[in-house]
C-alpha cells in the first residue's frame, strides 16, 4: 500500500528512511507547538486552544501534503504571520482575534481561487526573486525583535525609542541562557536544537521558581476553545463601520506573505531533494499549492494563523526523505503532540524568546543570493528589510519594496508591457499609503 501511495522505489527510498526523515523534520519544527500559542495568547486567545489548533493545523497540512502531492514537505502555522496577526492586527489595529481569524480564512480561500484560476502565476512572476529574499529576512528581523522584547533584552526608551534592558533581571538571564544553549546546539547541528533549548530553559525557570503555573483541568473544552470561533462576517466588513479597507489590507497581507513564503520554501526544499525537473518546473505544483491553501482554511477554522510550508522540511530531506511518507509521519507526530497541548502554558516567555531570536537569525540566509551591487536589487530589498521591523508591519515592508522596485524600473527605462501586474500592485500600495495618510 505504501509503495502504491508514495512510489518509494521510484524515488530511491524506503519506509525506514522516510520514517526517520519525518522524525527529523518534526524535531526541527516542534518548537512551533510552544512558540505559536505563546504569540497568539498575546492576542487574547486561550493558550491551550491555540496549542491544540497549532497541532491540528500542522497535522492536517502535513498529512494532506503527503497524500495529495507526495512531497516530503511539512506544514505548520507560519512564523512572522503569527506575529503580524497578534501585534499588528489585533493589538495594533484593535481588531478582535475572531475577526482576524476570519481574515486568515478568507486569505486561504482567495489563495485557493488564485491557484485554480492561474492568477497566482501572474503575481509570483511580477515580483522579483530578490524581493522574496528581503521579505523573508525582514520577517526574520521582525520575529527576532519580538523575541528580544519578550526577553526584556530590548526595552522601550523615550529618548532613543529602544534601548538595552536590565540583563540582570530573571527573565533576561533565563533568555540569555536559552539563547546561548540553543545557539550552541544549532552550531553542533543538533536536529532538535530549538525544542531542547526551550524545554531546558523552561526546566531552569521552574527550578529557580521564576515561573508560576496554576494547574488546569485537561478537558475537551480547553482544546476546542478556539475552534470555529472565526468571525467571517466581521472579516468581510459587515457592520464594520468603515473598517472594510483595513480588513481588505489584512487579508491581502496574509495572502501575499503566504504566497511568497510558500514559493521560496518549495524551491529550496525541492532543489535540495532533487525533485525539480531539468526545465526548472516543479512537478505537481498545483497540488502543493492547493494543499497549502486548504491547510490555511482548516487552520483558521481550528483557531490558528496561516498554515504554510516549512523550510525545516529541508532537514528531513537531508536525512533521506524523498516522498510524501515523510510528511505523513510529521503529521502523525503532531497528532500525538496534541495530547500535550493543555500544558503549553508551562513554558515561560523567557524560554520561547531565544527560539524567536534564532529563527530570525536563520531567516537571513536568502539575502546571500541577492546581488547587492545592483541598485535595482539593493534599494527595494533594503527598504523592505528595514521597514518591516521598524514600522512593525509586514504590509509596510511589502509596500516599500514593490513601489520602489517599480519606480526604479521606470527610472532606468526598463518598464515593459509585460510588467503590468507589478505596476498594478505598486499603484494599489500607493493608494494604500494615501488612504492611511488621509485617515
């Protein structure tokens, strides 16, 4: 049965290899079970429910990827979009988390429609690959900044906007310990470095009485406290009293970041696995994208942010994973982890902050492939990179990058009729800035 489903022999692999690859991928991305609920809890979402939703979304997406697309790519709620959801949409704009989940759901539906209609190819083709790298790195800086702030290493300052915090405080000391430990484990290429770092730092926090926890009942109600709580009418702006444009912007950001993040991950993982065709095409691409959009829809219904392909899948590929059986194993392990979801609140912020900082560091890698000697690459890339963390908004970073790239192409006389989608996107972002200024 496994041979029929995954064509193991055709791909030069075996069941044992695929299972070990799945375990490797799971260990490298299991930190999301602890980090994602911590971020969503800042938005007011029940922590146990958010942890359960994280496991369910990752399980559904990974298993569907394995069975439908037959790729060794695992999915889970994406880092960066969870921070945008909490700190920009919910806390910054004051939008209820239920409405924000409705926006995630609608972005998944739009992604599905764009994939089926072929518009997705037009959008992807309109944005230069160099800007993908800047977007990914900018999100990395955004995540790292949140981690530094959560750890108390960076604090607000009326004189300089931000400054160094009190490194002798218990939270900062714990976070620094976790940072050094996890970084050392990563340097030694330990697969479960993030997870080991989080759990060890949490154990130290408990041993030093730096965290308190009130036991809660293990109940189905706790696990379903975020399920089907999304507010789709609110996300559509029904009765929103002028909030329609803001909600449209949120949906577009979820859509775009998922789109670019997914494409970058697909190229990286499929290249590593040797699955790209000689002409550069990715077999069964539509199945992969349909899976990604379906996972985002199901994840929003369960109660978590956009579910997307994970670059950590490359760890499983390096361990020999070549088929969807690897992804199915990852999904089954997330289902097992569901049993521990109510205990996510045992993990203090000081333990998850180092993971955020180091994930941010690892997201800088795509910048190496950009041609920083070319102003057409360097200027839009830099504006995207710096605007995301400093304006605390992925949307602003996307806008600065796409508008500046379009303007520079015009200035160099390189505008072509085939670039109409790029200029349409740039015009929409300019209109957004005008609307924000008028507001």
